[in-house]
């Protein structure tokens, strides 16, 4: 198998493509089931169930799922790990113990399952929340961090396929990867790729808005301030707020990002780095309301230029959730050289207001959480999708243009459910249904560049990952609006 690994820590040059890595195998207790197990698997295969009659205590391998990845999303944590500033949890990547492989989310097709896995079957389209390893062609994960996409992505589940699934109890690998992938139409395969940009961003946003909220989560009609609103997590928070009935407000760094956030559902956008002083996007960072108007603030940036000013906006019993320290971890602290942030270094924090208003500060992370925590998080997110929102894997594609508007294009079936959106230069402006949870894609790259493909048959094991390096540079420069996707 191929994987993008870190040859060391440093700049984008350390990202390499390794082509000779072993394909993992889930250890099974036995390859030949008894007659009763064989008959039970036949029944389950015909009824789309995936259960086991085996008794006894569940072992680690019983809950494992092996996924053939088709794409993965790029995250800020990948950049920090590449620099050596964000080490993965122990045993984050059981497949590639000898290598350092980034990747916090991926999508693909299940190619093998443990004996007691019930959440998915071989051939199912899935997306997964990972602690590492997403940059590989295969990833081995616990079933609890898998989200099955059979409802959103159709596949050719024919009688022949059911008979081949039955053979899974006798032959360890009865399906070729080509056959598993060929069951999807072109449109559904693309939807499966774009699904790779859902798990990390949306689950992190959902965690901040509901799980870590000490009052049980945001309520309909409440005001939420989201810093870095055009980031993957920021846009996910906007969409979740709108689906739940909350009112999202965001901060961004450019007028282009401000317009996109408005079209995605932001009620009000505060830009503190306008590209043109005469621009209509005149709501600067200094234009924050003076009164305490926010019920929740989600902050992945921190630093004095965000926390000192934003914290004063909290209402009584308001909550300030901090994800990371991209803008600095000290208060007060001057903006870093080259940043376009306003200078709030003279502001001194007075936490007396927090006490008077009974405000709470919550620090939270997701990557180093245990499997049980992530299992509960995913179950609650799936319940939220079933009750308050609708997962639509037709992506929102962001393209640059003189005007940032929404251009609606019909999907393959010309039905309302298959409509996708493209943010680009157009004269007509339309709105995205607030209940839709969708991937927002800024750019997509093939993992293997033309140069990489030409060198695959050479004796060299490591090659420069040119396209992955380009993607990392875009994310580091904060050019992206939404997610960057890489596909195999």
C-alpha cells in the first residue's frame, strides 16, 4: 500500500510518498465457520444484517474495521504535527507503526471487519474520525468511530453481491478492491470522496456547541460567536447553528471570506482585515457591539486580540469554548509579526466580569479523547442529523471570482435532494437550505501527482508528495475557505 509519511519534522519538504507498505489484515479466530454460523451469516446477508453468534468476551480485533480510503481531508492538526508540535496519541496508527502518518479523517469502502462488528459490512461506504493514519491507502479503526453512509450513497446491492458477501465467512478476502469500488456510480463515488471532509470539522464543531457546553448545548434562538468563521470548523459551526435554530456570528480576515460566510448562514460577519478600505464590508473588529449579546463563543485562535475583546460580549451564564492557541496563549500578548490583527496588547484582562456574569471558560480537544468519548459524540451527532438536519454529500465548491454568489446546479437525478451549490461569480443569489449539513470544499488535489505516478515503478521507495505539499502551503497561508481535500 501507499501512504504519505513524514520523513522528519519541518517544512512541507518532509512530506513523502512511501509505496511499499504492508496491507493490514484483521486477525480472525477461524476462517471456516460452523454449519450454524454459516446458515446464520446467510440469513444476515440476505437481510442486510451483520451479527455474530459467537459467544465469549469481545477482543480488540473483534471491533476493528479495515477501510480502503478514497480521500481524506486536510486539517490544521496535520500542519502542526508535521512541524513536530502536535504529537499523536499512543498507538494512533496501528497499521504503520514504523512511520509517522498524519490524517484525522478519511472516507472509503469497508474491505474487512472483525467478528462482532455490527455498524457496517464489507462493501459499505463509510467516513471515519481518526487519531492518525488518514494519509494512507488503508486505515484500521474501531467501529465506534465509523459513520456508515449507506443511506446517503447507493451501491449495487445485487443478489450476486449478497452471495459474495456470504463467502466472507469462508474466505478471508473474497472481494477485489476494484469490484468494491465499481459498485458505485460516478456521482456516488464523488460524494464518497467529499464525505472525507465531514468528520473532523463537523464533529469538532458539534462537540463545542453541544457536548462540552455546560448547559447541555446551544438552544434555538441563542447567539453564537465563531472566530475564524471561514475555517473548516468555523463553517461547520455556522451550518450546525442554522440547522438547530441558533444565530451564528463570525469573525474573518478578508471581505471574500466574509461574503461566503454570509451566504452559508452567518447572521453578522466582523472583518478586521478588509482588502479595500472603501469596501462595503465595513464591519470591522472594532464594530463589535458594546453590550453583552453572545450566549456562546467558539474560539480556535485565542490570543489577546480575540479573547480580551470577545470575552466582554458574553451574556450572563455565557460560555467561552477554546479549541487551540493559533493566535497565542498569553494574555496580554501583542499580535505576531506580519499578522493583520488589531493591537489589543494594551488591554488588561479583568476576570471580575466573568464572576459577575457567571461565565464559564471551557478548554477542549478531540484528537486525544478515548474511543468511548468519540463513540458517544458520533452517536449524538447522528441523532442530531436524524432529528434536526440532513446530511447532503453534494459539496459546496468555493471558487474565486469578482463576486461571491451562490450558483445552484442540479444533481444527476434533478431532484431537490441532489442539488449541489457552487460559490462563484454569478449575478443570481440563492440561499442554501439551513437544514443541510454539507462539505464545503476550497480545493481538491490528487495525492499522486503526474510525477509521482511516472516514478511508481522505479526502485525509489520515497518520493516528494508534491500535491500534498501544495495543499499544506495553502492551509498554512490561511488562503482556504472551508476544507482542502486529497484523493487517491
